[in-house]
């Protein structure tokens, strides 16, 4: 699609070189406006003529520009990019032309292909659960906007008369599900069913101990079990002492959990579940959000899963649990030899795809190839504009984007340095979704620094995973001799802290300039291992050092196997367990072969080996031989004593004989253990009165 680009100096508050930016974008010089949203708005309206997509270098007045565009008969596709806070307002604004060109280059990339969506249906049926004094107050506030039901887990200070909500009481409530499909269960903890109770007060008057209050719950410690209340309730049948401690359940669209300690403790609770704790301000915000969750909603299906290469488990032997362990939404669970992901629970953080060693889980919004093309376009434009030592700053679009914008505002007021000229901010849905394959691809495309910004809202396990993945990727970079290329995990909770962090890491960059490492031309692949191979091959080809092997930290997705050949019987159980075809056999000979490039260090082979003869060794071996199968153990075949057909190895057969010779099935004829399966069956079917083949041979 053809496109136009309009940039504005925002009332001359930032320097813009339209000619240099246009050259970097491989287009004509860009006209530079000073007040595109005010005095020069006519130029913008002229730009709207035609069907080309329009790139606007301003996000401050996005609403105005969209409103003006909608006044035209045909609305041109618009895309907005923040040039002001990301670099135009900073101490180094005069040197930011390469960065501004890079940001515009990213905005000019084609739209990513649409991904499947996950749909939610909500009719506004909300359950308020918690202590009565909080639940009832909020039920009265929400009853006109939502279909309210209440579950009281503490009836103290309750006065239930005068409302028509479905009302339940119980203990140990459990919540499962998501927006539009919550299943809530609880234990009936009191003889009085509040949903059946008519609040007639007959039981209150009849109870001789005064054990029933206007909360219409029996104080079981005071109750003398006279059952006068049951008689008084009569045909209403709201009181039944046999009902105690029974399981009850119901379905709801929304859950408003008003306990001081939430029922669901995961870092990313399901859509439609709100747990503000004891904070009334947070409860008010949650109530406002619930009012908007009535109708049909959708979100992207953030992941793709390829079961055939998943290294989770084989034959009930444990393998890789990285995705299950890291998921902060508890959306991933074991399902035998593979995993299952509940898309309705998935929050789209992408951490599972970052830690997945095989690429069985991949991020789909955007897909890795689309994001890789954006990185490549940015770094190419940066280089064409003469930029030196380019750095990529990955941040979340919401929290991280807000900090970057606030930092720019502070820089404009002289209260901060701002984003350094060589640092290109790039927003993503979640910082945990971008992992080693894309970091190394960015380095291969020319970046000398890749930083990931954590703002404090991330799950703790995400930071641990990002640190671990960065340690592995940095070990590869260092092992290849690139001393001036660094990966950084920045942590900042406010703009001032971000300013300090950026200044530190920007000052740490080495003297390596653009061109020291030729920019790679490969395209990021959909398959994670393929992208890693492309990036590492490019880095190794131009590396200052050329080691044969690079040692890597534990948990790396690359490595070899150590085998104890004295223990290994070549039973080939490991071959059947390996999901990546790193271990293979030889159909003609008893050989165990290993292809190192295929190994993801999942450990399935080591866990499956009955002799415990295998051990993982994390490392990165370079060279074409890693893609070739090499023999790591072999033996002479053992031949059947009957037909002479090879059917195993000497060590395997001798181990079998030593373990099974005393077994009842072979005690009378242990020689059968030395036969192939076919001959063993034939010999077992031989009549006892006939001469066996062994007796013939002895004669």
C-alpha cells in the first residue's frame, strides 16, 4: 500500500530534518510542519486526499486528526507514531534524526496478518462474594445496572430484609472459569437457605436460645437443637439441618470478590474476576469496569501450539515444564504427553513462548516474523541516517509506554535528560513475549544494545525468566567475542527512575560503531529454533572469536549429552522419548546417534533411560557437524541362538539373562532368553515330548 508521511516540530519545540529523514526512509524529503494540528491543519486535510495510508508523527492530537479524517467521504487509513516524547524532547534531540527515521520506518510497516480471536459472552450476571457488611453495601450500588447475586461467607452485622437479590451463604467458595462462564461452588455452612428464606422472622421469634439474628443464619454454637425454627418455617422449608455441609454451585458472568484476601491468587486473574481486597477505591474502580463488561467481547488468541515438537512429557516421564511453571494466569496445564492451553484464561504475556526451548509455543500477536521485520526496518533506517551504536528499548505499550511519555514531558521541562538519541523505544503487548530469538536477531541486524524495560507490574517469575534467558544469550554473544554488545534488563517504576537507568546503560555502550558487524539479511522465521540458527550463524560468521564450543548456563536450550557407555544397553528408550529427533537409532546396526543441533535439553532422554546412563551438558557447539548425526554408542549385535538373526546387543541380552533367568517363565528353559522373539514363541509351543532344537544341536 502506498503511504504518505507527515511530521511536525510541535510549535518548533524539536528539531526535524525532513530531508535526512526522507532519505533514511528511501523517499523524498518530508515536509516539516510546525503546527499541523492548528495553523497548518489545511495541509493535513490535503494529505487526506486519496486512498493512501497516512503516517502522522504525532500522538498528542490523534483524536483531532481522526475526527477531521472522518469528515471526509472516504476515510484514509491512519497510523500515529510518537516522535516528540520518544526523542524529539531530550538533551540529545539534535542527534535524534536516525532514531526518528527508525520510528517512522516501523510505523510504515504493513499491517500484521489478523489472528484468530477468543470470544466472551456476558449478560451482566455478577456474583458478589465475601463478608456481608461489604457485599450488601456494594450489591445495593450495583443492583440497577447488573444482575446481582450475593454469596455471604460471613453474616456478621448483616440485615438482609428488603431486597430481592438471589442470596446464598456458605464457606470455602471456589471460583473457576472466565468472563461469561464462571463456575462458583461453596459448602452450605448453615441450616437456613437464604435463597428460600422469605424474611418472615418466624424462626427468629420461635428460637428459644435466640440463636437466629436478622442475618437469618443459625448460630450453631448457641443452638440447642430444639428444631422449633424448623416447625415455625413450615412449608417454606428454608431451614433444614440435614442441608449442612453440602456442596452447592451456580454459574455467573462476573465475580466481584470482596474478601480481604482474594480467592484467586494468580498474578493474572481471569477476565471478569475482580478482587480489590480491602481498598474501597480499588473496589469502586472494579465496579466501574464491571459495568462495561456486558455484551460480546473478543481478544486475540495470543499463542500457537505445535504439539509434535513439545518436550513436556513422554510415556509419563517428565520433561519440560517451563511454560506451566511460568504462566501467571494458570492457563497452561499438563495433558499427558503434551500440554493444554486455555485461550480464555491466557492474558497474552507470551512468557511461555519465551521460555519454550523447542518453539512448540509461539507468540501470535504479533507473530515473530512480523516483529522481526519491524526490527530490521528500524535498524536499517537508523543506519541509512548515519546513526551510530543503535539500541533497542523494548517496553510494554501501556505501562512502559506511559513511562517513556512521562520521561519526554519531564525532558521538555528541563527536569530530565530524556530518551538518549541512540535508544529506539519499541512497544510490545508484554515485554515477556519477546525472547532470545528476537534479541539475537536485533543484534544480527545491527543493534549493539537491546534493553527490556520492566515497570514493576510484571509477575516475579517473568523477571527471573528474562534474566535467565538474557544470561544465556549474553553468554553466546560474549563467547563469540562481541565485548561491546550487551543485553539489559532495566527496572523502573517512574519516569525519573527510567531516566537514570537509560543514562547508565546508554553511557555503558562501547566504541563499536555501525558497520562493525554487517547487518544480517535473513528474515525472522515462524519457527523459533530456525530464527536462532539464522542469528547465531550470522554472528558466528563475523565473530571476533571463533570458538568451537561456548559453555552456557544451566537451562540453556542448546547442548549435548554425556553417555556412560558401560551402563547403556542400547535399549533405545531414549530414542522413543526424544520429541526433537536429536536421538536416533540405526535400523541396520545397534547404534545410538545424536544430532546436537536438534537437542533442546529438555531432559526426557535422561529421565527415560532405565540405566541412568545419560546426562545433559548445556553448551553451544558451532560448525556444520552439529547438524549431522554422530554415533555416541554402539555394540556388536547379539544373534539368536536358534536362527542366528540379530535381535539385540550382547550387553542387553546378558543383562536380561542375569535379571530374568530365575523368573518362573524362564527357570525351566533359560536358553529362551537368548532367542529372538519369534524363535522364543516357537520353542514355547514345542511339545514337551519332542526333541528341542537345543538337544539336536548338542547331539
